[in-house]
C-alpha cells in the first residue's frame, strides 16, 4: 500500500485514475469475497432430511415400574424408563463421542461398546471416559393420553432432569 | 525489529526465514539466473542435473517416499475402478461393497488392493517422515518441504478417514460418528469448543454440521464423504505432491553429501 501511494505522483492523487483503480480492485476483491462466502455457505444445507425429533411412545400403562424398556431404542435411540416417580426417556447417545450404549440388565448398568463408559439407569456416568450423564428428552402426554417424546429438548443435570418436562410425573 | 516502520515491512517479510524457505530468491534477471531457471526447471528435468552416488543410497532414504507415491497411484487406479460398481446411497452402498467382494469378477482383489493399499500408504507416510526426521533432512534448506509433507500427511489422513465411511457398515458409521464428534470441540468453529458460544455456534451451524451435511451421520454424510474422497482430497493431494517433488528437486537430495567421518 505504501508503494502504491508512492508510485502515484502528487497530481495523480485523488484523480480519476485513482478512483477507477479503487473501483476496479474493489470490485475484484468483493467478487472474490462473494464467491468465497457463497461457496462456504453452500456446505450448510437449509433443509435436513433427518427423522423427526418428536415421536409417540405408547401409553404410560405400557411400562412397568422399574423397567428399562428397549422398545423404542432401535428406531428412536431412547430407553423408556419408568421409576417410582415417573417416566423419562433416556437418550442412548454416549456423552463421550456419540456411540450407542447398551443396556445390561444383569449388571444394572448401561455400557458403551466404543470406549467403555458406564452409566446408571438414571443416566449418571460412573465409569469410563464419558464426561457427563446421559441426557433425558422432553416428555409429555398428548390429549388422548399418549406419551410424546421430543428429543430436541434435553437435560442431564440432577434436579432439572427429574422435573417436567424431562420426567413425566405419575402417581 | 527496533527500526520496524511501515516502509520496510515488505523488506522484513522478504528477508524472513519463512519467506526465504518458500521462495529461494527473487527474479534477479541476469544471464546466469535465466540459464539456471531452465536447467533447474522440474518440468524439463525431473532429476537434478548431477547427483552423487551418496544421494541415492537405499539404506539412507529407504525409498519410503517413492513407495508412498506408488501406493497413491495404485489407490487412484483401483479407486477409479471401484467407482464403476459402487453407488454412494444408503440402500446400496453396503450391498455394492458386498457385491464387489463376492460377485464382481476380480472385485475382491480390487477392493483389497484399495483397502490394504490405503493402510500401507498411511504406514509408509509415517516411515518416510521418521526417516526424514532421523536423517535431519527436514532442516534448512528443506524446512518448507517438511511443511508441505505435513500437509500431505493431513490429506492422507483425510482420505483415509473419508474412505472409511464408504463401506457403510457398523464400523464405518460409528468410527465416523466418533471422529466427527471430536470436531465438536474445535476452538471457535465447533459448537462445544472454546469460544464457540461467542460467535453463536450451534449443533446445526458448526464445522461438524458442514462436514456431515446434517446433525448425524446419514445419507448426506455418505454422499459428501464420497465426493470429498473421490474428487476433492485426491486433487488437493496431487497438487501438494507436485510441490513436494518440485522442492525435493530444487532443495537438493538430503543424502547427496559425502558421509562425514
């Protein structure tokens, strides 16, 4: 820049040549910038053809107290778990690096096959590299009494996860 | 750096080690340099005009670099052939891979050449880098070519990673799930990384989202990795291979010195 300014003689500064040079280089730079930004934006799709985050998981009476149900696991990657306080939908995505853990009833543990993280039924991480508890999805009842699970809302902190909308209280 | 003013910034840059490692000297247009520009031109002479027998000792260079390059050629050739049978869609990818193994004539040997060749290429890149390190071949005047080599290492890994998804079996999906989830923690551009919240990174606008074409590994990811694996990464790798070879030629063979007692 210093050199360009020096190259122009005194009477040339602020002249038509300088304006045209500015416009020419300016349009070249903005063209290149536009192409770069546009190309980068291209890789972020507007519409995703991914499965919906909300689904219906039957009625509350389908689940027994103390049961870890795997009926929704294959399609929706959640365990439906009914404790004495209520039902919650535990998302089976390991909080370490996103593999699908497996429920082992004999050991009363949830274990991840990828790197060996262990979780309790309430989602608490107890062993392995997982840094935080498993998430619970938002859960509610619709007007006809079906359980509606919404995986786009999730919570894993004790206290918050034990209250609506992350646990469906049942008496 | 005390007399650093705006005026001599270009000179400071041009005389820095980084600049000089990339551009050896400027265009001094005297007669000698014009002749050197021809005799040193890699397109006219892929090998140097002269080289001593020390530079070609097998026990010095192990041939690791050229073996890596031959493996790349084999992978390009077998990869193009695999493209005739493989369709990167969720319903077909796995079964096309199985067809290649069991139905396509000579398909299994082709697939295995590509698969084991890829493993061997990663291994030979490591061997090549270890040899370069232990013989001090990365030191000036070859420090820029070491940087090019690191770029080549990264693109070898990217090719390996993107190709790993294409069989679309359980190992592929979960390996890429794990690998892509590591990208969540990238500083600034990964939504769980440091400072990412300052620029509003979320699960659907960060670097992992762009890599996967979605929030989970799915059909968009398979297609995206296929295009990157077959088009983008090989072309970029080829460009850097050309630069790498050119610099070997230009900086001189590191073994081309008499062995000191």
